[in-house]
């Protein structure tokens, strides 16, 4: 949620509490040491708030002995970001306690951690091994351009009381680039709520005769101009005119990043400025798709009736103008906006419009590629084998987990295993659906060949989960095993190289028998390269690490 003031008047309801509890229980994974609802709440919320994979969420957990009050830490470098996310997470299984506020005594722990993090005054002696590895990664981020830190206080209770929140805010003001976020039960429910996209019909009035109609085959388009008042009516929630109707952006691969985003701040500023008459010339406008549109041709300022409408590009502009209108409707009402309305009777055309109009901005590559022909072919091919290939995140959430194949995870595993790029698979995963998409999901790919790398990775992850579980239970862990937390994809790479050496089919189940040897090869490589400044994170990011591992896999 944004950092607006919390009134504290909302009260937890039993149905809200129950909904969150049921969702938390789905994330319990005893094999990983996440064996209670309280522990499962942590990766669930990290994944939900940051929109990352289950693996990334589980790997971010630092909770345990000497965790310095930090339950999770994630470095977000996607799409050019450089943000360190620090989490404080609290869960109660008692509904009565859900009506309490987030414990404010956690503030001082976080402030102490942030102070030591920024002063580089953290060592293996005052934090647990998982957290220390994350801290070293955070220090690398802080040394880069424009670092930011976001602290998240999250619980299935009421948020922190306003007085304590003000104390926190004043304390972090001394640090540039540090922000705070608060999630109580109400905010969590809003985060989880998802409904099927309803059919949306709308009418908009266009300006004067500023419109142009064009038809090409089965596609028809109308280019026109509308004012902000019409836009606000278009995107307002029918049941709450002061809120944006989110389903109208369901086909938009990215909606609003809030007024804290620099681009959105600029849009709002321009709309409220004396130069707002230039908005039409400075802004790219909106792209709208619909199943049909109609209007009185030749009329002045006609009303256009839209059926099954979606705003597929211009979500940032729409939401920013909506926010600007809330500040000063009279000033913003006459701001003009360029609009393209595309009547796409075939769904594939609508998807293509969404993909191409958004490809010029930092959108999630996976979303852009989800409806591509090759992804649909893989889904069909694996369906014939009884698997559910998820082109989109959570596409088959209602199916058995062991039969679900996540496209992102499958692509990462294939990249490390078949294409010899383990460092990219682990630390630059966005490239799977970015510049490496046609390399990973090429026309020569046999869909079933995605399955063995995943099966091998699952076995490797079992070892990794065992190490993480013992760490979280404060059990004795061999320090030489800590490499697996960052090095799983390099072990996967090593399995393939061993298969090549031994002349076995790397896409057969025989590959599973080479996992133990691969683990030993990577462990040995790590040991031979350790020194006082060694970092697992940095080592497994290095392009040369795979060459070092391969040199240890001696021919028989």
C-alpha cells in the first residue's frame, strides 16, 4: 500500500482472517523448514508484495536466530531497479489478537539493523549465515547508482498505531532513499483479491470532430481526442466514483506505480501546470481495445459506445490523471488526451495490440510473451503428457502442484542446464522472457525437454531446502554446504556436463543419478576459491565460475 495515513478504524473480520489463514496454509512446506503458519506467512507476503516467484520468496527468508529483527531481505534489480526490500512479518493464529496493532517494539530492531547496514557494521558474529549473505549482497547494491531501501511492516492484524508510525518516519528521515510500507489485514485482503475480468461497456464523448476512422480487414480503429473529465468517467468505479475501476486495466500488463514513481509525478505535475494545454502533444495517450464500438459518423462531439472495453496501454497516464483530477478537477478537466480505440473481434489481435503497445516501456517480459504462439504450443504439448504449463503466473493454481510447470522456472532451468548459462538463470532471470526468449523457447525446443531439467533442479532444491531448514531451526550446518543457497543452478549446470562426459542422454531420468557428483564438484570449486572477501552471491554471478566448475569434472 502507499504511505498515506492509516486511520486505524478498520476492524478485522472473521472472513478476512480466515481467508488469509487458508492462503497461508497453502505455503507451509515442512521440507523447507516452513512448518508453521507463522513461518509460511513470510514467503507468502514477500511473494505477493514484490510479485516474485515462490523460490525467490523462500530464498529471501532470513528469520531465525540472530536475524536482527529482519524476517526477509530481497534485492530487486529487475527492470533497472536497485531496491533493497527489508521485511518485518508477524502472524497470529488467534482471531482475537488480529484486532491488535502491529507491535511497535519491532521498530527499534529495524532501525538498529538499518544503521549497521548503512555503516557496514555487520559481521558473521552478529547475524545468522543466511542474513549475512543477504547483507553482503545489499552492500553491493548500495555501492551502485541510485540505491533505495523499502522497509515493509506486515501482519494479519491492524497496522502500526499512528504515533509509532510517526516515530518510525522521523527516525528514517535522516537516510536518503529509505521508505516505509505498512500492511494490515485489510491491506493484505486487498492484495489477495482477484476476480475474473467482467465484461465492461462504456460510453465516451470525443472532442468536436477530432477523430479518424479506419478499417483494415477484421480490424477497425478510431483515433480521437477526449478530455480528462471523460477519462475519469471511463475509469471510475461504478460503485465508488472516487476510486479507479481496476478490471478495466486487466489486459494492461502494468497498471499504476503510484505517485511516488517519477514518471507519474511528472504526468500529474504537467496536468496541473499552466502548460497543461501541451499535454496532448507531450503524452503518448491511451490505447483501448474493445469487441465493438459505434458512434454517429459525421456528428460533432459524438458519443462512442464501447463494448467489452480494456485500456491496454496508458495505465500510468490514466491513473495519474485520475489522481490529478482528485486534487483539482476544474484545472484538469480541460486537459486533452489522444486515444486509439481498436475494435479487435479476434482475441489474438487484442493480445497483439497489448504486447506491441507496451513493449516500449519497462513491462514484465513474461506478461508480454505469455500469449505467444510458442508458449501456447508448449502448453498444449505438455497438457498431452498430463502437465499444466503455466504461461502466466498461477494460471493453474487449482491443479496439483506436482503437475504444474511454471514457464519462468522451466525457462531458468533449461537456460542453466541445456544452454550452459547458470549465472544468468539465477541472477538475471528476466532475460528468459527478454533478449534470450527465442534462444530458450526456440522452434527446435522439444517441450518435454523442459521436464528433466526441472526434475533435476527439484532434487537439488531438496538438498538446498534441507540446509535452509536446519539453519532456520538453529541446527548444526556444515559451513561447506552454504554454497547451495546461491549455487543450485550451477549444480544443475554441472549435472549436464557430467552427463556429457559419461555419454548419457541428459534429457533422460539417468541424469538424476549424477546429482551427488555435481554437488561435490561445485562444493570443491567453492572451497578452492574461498578467501577473506569471498561472497557466494558474487561468486555465482561471475561468468567464469561455470568454467571453473567444468574444469573439475574430469573425464573418466
